[in-house]
């Protein structure tokens, strides 16, 4: 197919905020022009019938540990980042934060260097870095190696500040048990996104850290102090405090659908719940096991587990997550798509949506109307091929 003007009709157009029906999306030379009524389509245009599917911006995933058969933790380098980004683009994510799980300082340095190189090389999909640890709480370590968890030192702080100079989007997951309020303030003032997670701290402490600038919570309900009758914990803070947005692993395993529904209804704004995959090496593959720091992780019945049964990341992509929150907890398709696109994009300060003159066909997804499959679009917008997610 030659480029020139290509127009999508016959489906639902999601512009990043709203779903549009009876509208056509026009592209010229692969770049979005605008939405027009179906009735205004010219006979000279190349028309692609969506047949009830959804045309949507690519997903934005702020927690991607691996994909394409590799873990970022294995040996952080540019080639691994390319593999991970390619795997997640095949699953619909156009922008990702590769995520380093708690590691030794030299591996953190390698991860920062690898992302810096990826950004300099304009590797498609890589928009920054998420460091999940090592400054967490051992009591809520989850699948993280307890021997590597430690308090943040001045050297650690300065390393993060230096990294932010070269990495526009730098997210760090920390526990108040291992990072001081002054350190959080310094990080936030430098433009680093601070997320609370892997913590057993109480509600009042969470509120103090949010007031100091922490603005996110990592994988809501998992590896954190829970909502209780007298102590709301980090879960309660995430839902009650409008300063905080929260990532959610919506696989129906990490969090029960009824709990997800209650959280979605109970979240105080302007902070929002957004979807994350927490994906591991198996994402985009048929692999049944892999290793994390010499520990075996098995893929069984939709779960990724260590030999002792501990959940270790998720066997999830964001189309499945969108489908789950729509079909299992009753969220509207529009709200579900926002939680996988514009909400996380706004949190990290990148653009998402259909922007005339800016959005490329290669940034978009064609999602089946039943949310069961997805086709990442290319500049040619091949109308025939659709892969199941």
C-alpha cells in the first residue's frame, strides 16, 4: 500500500481521552491529520474498514522487567533493551519504562548507561527508566533479593541525580523505611518520579512522603501494608490521597477482581489508577521458565512463580489488562483505555493520543472490538493482519 491519504472508518476511534463513533481518522504520509464525519470521506482516499475494531494510541507501560525472552536484570545493555522494546511493541506498548529490580550498585550503573544509550540511539519505545529498588523494605520484599535491599546513601542519591541529567523520565520505587523525607524532596526537586512500594509503612508516613513529593504507588495491593480498620496502610494512602496515582496489575491473580472494583470506585483524585504489566522475560514468547538472579521462575496457569510459590512479576500484557478491567470489574472501555495510555503518559510527562501533525500510524494499535486481540499498526497500515495478545 502506498502512503498518501489513508482513512480508517467503520469502528471506534479512541483519541487518548474519548471514544468516537461515526468518525473517520485520516492520515497523510503516515501522520494523523484529524477526525472527520464518515460522510466526508473522499472517493479518492484509501479507506480501511475497522469492522468494529478500536483504533487507539499505543499503550504506555511504566513497569516492564523483561520481554522477548530476556530480563533487563540479566545483563543490562542496549541489545537487551531493543529486544524488550520490540517484544512489548508486538503486544501493543508504544512507550515503556524498562524496570530494573533490586540489584547490586554496579548493575544499577549498567542499567542507567544502557537506557542512556538507548535514548541517544532513539530506540523505539524506550522513554526512560524505572528503578524498583534496592531501597525497599525487607519485610515486603516480594520476589526481590533481601540480601540486596539497603538504605539510600548519599552516593546513591547523587547517582540518581546525575542519571536524571541524561534520562528525561526516571522513576524510582522506594520504601520510607530506606529513604528519608529529605532524600525524597531532593529527588523530586530534580524531576525524578518517586513511587512508594515494597513497604510496610503506615498511613501517616505515606501522607508525609506524598506531601514531600512522592506521586505514585507501585503495584497497588502487592508488597505493601494493607488497608485495615484502624491502620489504612499504604493501600489506604494510595486510595485516599489525591496526590498519589497507583499502578495496578490487573491480571485477576495479583489482585482479586472485587478488590480492583472497590479500589477503582474508591480512588480519590486527582491521582488515578493506571495499568501496568509488570512483565517478565516470557512476555511475547512461549517460554515456560526463566531465571532472575539465578532463581528459577516458572510460568504456570497465568502465574509467574518462584519455586517457593512467591509471585514474581506477571504473565500479562496491557490488552489483557484492559479486557480484565472491562469484563471482570465493569470499567468502561473508554476509562480502561485511558488507564493504559493517557493516564500513565501524563504521569511521566510524555504525549499520548491522536495529535494532528504529530501522531504516527506506527504509534497506534488496532484492538479487536471484543478486546481479545491486537494489531500494532505500521506505516503501511496493513488491514489484514491481527495478532492475538
